[in-house]
């Protein structure tokens, strides 16, 4: 495999404003391509916006969602990819003809849809159904997978995607800066965002502390390291509905080292060159070969009642 240049982007999306969000995706894709990137990845629901969807009823959600691959946003992504000569990954809500709605993330090139993934653990809206399969696909000579946001917190999903052959896992998120049972978690005051030019230090301290980046660093490098994969993490910056998000879009190599990270407050991206030799040099490659599944296949495969509690969403529902 030849080296692959991937960009991970971040921007402040507008809730429900697909035209605006796609225009930003177009702009950043063009800029990344000019700097040599072959692929650019955007955050979860980067086309539609995310957090506001918790307030939508079924009819409103169906109005927002689109069929894939025939919807207008996919056609626009194809146009963006062809014009800018770059592969684009972005997220939106998907609807089927029977009215089922999913959280989707797509990979699009100049010919159209390359891959589609449905979030396995959605929670933003009760009308969004979970996906039921992993996705691994070929992209410019590399094997790639996709896991959306919370899917990456269930460690079995990352390992399963790796075992299916993925050497790169795209990890689009809308995360951090929300309440949780963990110490130090919580919302970041939107006033800090409005005052970011006069007082960037206070905002950066909140973004980089336990509400944000410090929590991310507890687990994201480990997912890459344990599984000998490149992790392409994308996250919005700024206000997503009424919640402030801290960006930190980054690319992590199979050693768990950060190759590149967005560190400003504007719409931006970073580029890293992925090298195939790291996939076998990293310790995770050896750990995978040393596994003894006969010891734990029955344990890991035990049936159980899946339960998912998200503190900030439960609090919101109680208030409403």
C-alpha cells in the first residue's frame, strides 16, 4: 500500500441548514485537496446538524432525513468530490421508503457512493433506529471501516471492525463538553465561545480539560493502539444547537500517537500521511496474533439486555 494523505476537519455546523453545511464541506474539501489530501472526513451529521434532532418529532425527522444514495445531499457530495478531486466522508440522517430512519455516515468519490454505515448505538431521537452491521471497504488501496461516536466507546465494535480487515477506522463524532457521571464532565458555557477573541485562554482551558480533550485522551489513543489501526477522529467546533463543542479533530496512528490535530477555534482541517508499515510495526499487531479466542469467545458472546444511558440527554428530557 502506498502512503495515503487524509484530512480530518471540523466546523461549526448550522442546525438543519444543509445548504450552508454542504457549502462549508465544499470549501474545506477544496482547501484540503489543494494541500495534497486525497481524503477528507467530517463529523457525525455534518450535513444536517446533530443536537437539535433530539427536539424533532417523527414527521420533522422524516423531513430532514434523505434516501441514500439518491438524495440531494449525496448528489452534492459527489459533485464536491469530483470538482475538488478528493474523497469526502460526511454524516446525515437517512430514511428508507418504509419510513425507517437511521443515523448514516457515507464515503463518496467522483463516481458516487463508496460506502455507507449506520450507527449501531443511536440515542439522539427515539425514532432513529440502530444499524445492524459493520462496514469495511476498499479506499485507494487501504481497508477502511466506520464507527460513529458512541459506537467507539463499546470496545468490541472497534476490535470487530479491525478483525474484519480495517486498517483505518473513521470515527466521526459530536462529543465532549456534556454532563456525565465521570468527574470533571459538564457543559461549557456558550458565553466563552462568544468571547473567544477577547479571552481565548479561558475557552481553551475548558476545551482541553476534563470536560473535553483530557477525557478524549483517556480512550481514543488506546483504541488505535490496541487494534493497530489509524483512527481518524472528526468533531465539530462551536455551537451545535445549544451545546458548545470543542473540535480536537485529529488523526492517531497505530502506536497511539497523534499525527495531526486541529488546535484553533475556526473551521479548519489537518492532514496526515498514513504509512502502511506502522500497521505491522505497532504492538497491537502482535497482540492480535497472540489472541486465544477459545478462552473467551463464549464469554464475549453471552446474550444480555443492552442498555444505554446518556446523562445529558436524559437530563434534557426531564426538563422538557
